[in-house]
């Protein structure tokens, strides 16, 4: 059996982290939740990451673009999917991401992750 693909989930809301963790784990992905706090965020060390799910509207002290740039450095092969309530990929994120999903559409989120992750779940 192939290893399970892991999804790094980055959000500043602990409830949203739990919801998206539940969604991705419900179809067999391994969720790696990371909460943005007033101190920033700590990327997991030594944890394989096959995709990054990034909330666009984070806490005021940190911007999603900066987080995406750091994620790209740490996980160059992992596609980044922006999750937001805006209607389209924000211009500042377009060159950095491989997917965009509006919040409230778990089916689209899972379809997007399945299409982007090389390893089957």
C-alpha cells in the first residue's frame, strides 16, 4: 500500500484548522495542522509535506504571501492551495499557488488536492 499523502494546513483560526483537518482526513490524507499565532507560525520539522492548504486571510501581523514564499522554500515540490472567501485567486498569490478553493466547498477542496498530490490516498 502506498504511503498516505500529507497536507500541511495553515490557518489562524483553531476551529477552521479542526474542520479542514477533519475534511482532509476523511478521505485518507494525513493532516498536519499549523496554527498562526501572535508569534507567527512554526513549520513542522522533519514532517513530509505533499501539499499545503493555506488560508488567505490570516492574522493582521502576517500575510499569506509571506507564508506561501516560506512554504515554497521549505517544500519546493509541494503544491500550494489557497483557501479563501474571496471569489478568485488574489493577484499577490497567483504566481505562488497551484490551486484555489473558496471556503465552504469541501468537495472542490478534496478534488483539487487529489488532482495536485502525486501520491494516491
